C-alpha cells in the first residue's frame, strides 16, 4: 500500500528529523504522528537517495531557489510517498530489492534532481520507505520549471500510481508482490478513505465472529448445567468406596464435564477482559491528554491568527489607497492643462480679433463683441 502527502515550508524541519531519526532535546526520537519506534532496530534503517552535501531542509531551500517558487506560506514545497512492504515481502529475502526497485520507479517518475531523501524504516511495525521530493514541473505555457504540488500530483496520476508501480515491481522481481488489492485497485486513496475501508472490513469480520460465537454459545448452553442441576445430580448419586458417584448417567456426567470446562473458559475470558479494560483505560487517558493538548494548540493558533488579522486591519486603515492618490494627482494635472489651453485660446482671440474686424461688416463686429463679453462674464462667474 502507498499513500502521498503534501507539506509546506513549516513542516520540513520536523519531517526531515523524523525521516533520519533525529532526537529532540529530551533524547526522544522525533515523530510525525503516532509512530511506535523500536530504538533497538533503528540502526537497521537506511537511505537509498543520493548523498547530499547539505541537510534535507537546506536542499529543499536550494532546489526551490533554482526554479520558480512562490514565497507564500501555503505553497507545498515537499511531497512524501510512503510505500509499505506487503505481507509476503516484509522480512523476505527480496525485501531490500523491493525498496530499491520502488525507489527507482519513484526517482524516474519525479526526477533525481528533485529527490530530498528516501529513508527505509525497519524500526516500526511494518517496514516502509519515505520517498521525499520537491514537486517540480514544467509550466504548460512557458516551459519554465516551477514548484507545483497540484500539477505534479494530479488526480489522474494518483489513480494510475498503484497499477504502474505494481507492473514495475512485478517485472523487476519476477513475481506479484500484492501492491494491488481491494484498497488500491481503484486508484490511490486518502488515508481517511483507507482507514474507513479497513474499519468496514474489520466490522464485517467482527460480526461474522460474533455470529459464530453465538452459535457455539447456543449449543453450549444446551449442555451446560445451572447450579441447581449440578446439585441435583450430586444429591442423586451415591459415593462409592473408590470415591465415584453411583446412579449418575453418562449423559449427566458429560454435562458436568461441559459445565466445568465452560466455567474455566469463563474465568479465562474474565481475566483477559479485565486486562483489556485496564489497557483501554490507560489508552483512553492518554488519548484524552493528547486531545486536550491539541485543543490547547488550536486555541493558541486561533488567538495568534486573530491578533494578526487585527494588526493587518489596523495597518490597512493607516495606509492610504495608492491607486486613488495616483488617480487624484492625474486629474489635477489634467485640470491644470485644460486651464492653460483655455487661457491660450482666449488670448489668441483677443489678439486676432482687431485684425479680423477690419474686414467684417459692422453687424458681425457687434455680434462678435457681444459673444466675447458674454464669455468674459461667464468666466468671471466660474472664477467666483
């Protein structure tokens, strides 16, 4: 089974620490989730990716600087495929080759130059590989390389992933390794979908086991005696010289045996149930503590975001709108230009009018002066 996840810059430090098994200040291994790490087997882990001269985080930053990458916080700069060894591969002689061929398939698919690391973890419940890479693709319009997890991991590519990987491994290892199953044959699913599918399967198995147990219980109840029946048989029988009971039938004796066996089973189940109840109580308390911590982290993050939002709103109120200021300045300049043009036109008419009047009839001269005087009066009104 395989699944993929996308991560932003903020998660790269913790992820890389988990991949290479770094320890925190308390000496505990850095986890990303609820992994159960066996420290005694940690030395068995290994990395199939090329040896880099820098740390994983530094390599991610360096690769993002070489291609087009937006500086936003929501940009996913790291993707990680987790491929788990199937049951017939885990612990087998060709387990390492399984991971090596899986790495070759992924390296060829996403580019060797984009590989961050490929750690195989042998110290958890099931061996698996973390193939981490920077999602670099070519822009469809310009051909320029850019970071885009959305275009790198399309729905179509995810649906074909398990089939392509299964064919590659089958050809490389010469056998079917069980990549395709009920959970993967319809394409790659999210972790939540896989968990739901597993839960449904487990529920069906439990229901079948309960039905079989009820059948056995019904047949057992017919043969198991209650306390009154046991006393009745004991009183009916007479103790012989050798300690046996005389007058007890074979069928009654068999029922007594079944009753004794049922009592033993009941005691065993009660003991196991008590242990499970004790374990469930411990796990419930642990889950409640983790839930409380998660709620506290959420409240802290919400408080921080609300504070940041208020700060941005305050800054927005203080900062003038640059577009409106620029447009206002342009309109003022246009107004000054219009005033200047109007002044030049008026001056032109004042200068040329005496020359024109020499060649005009007196009636036209009178009308033109009336128009000029009317224009002057309107101009004075506008100035006021």
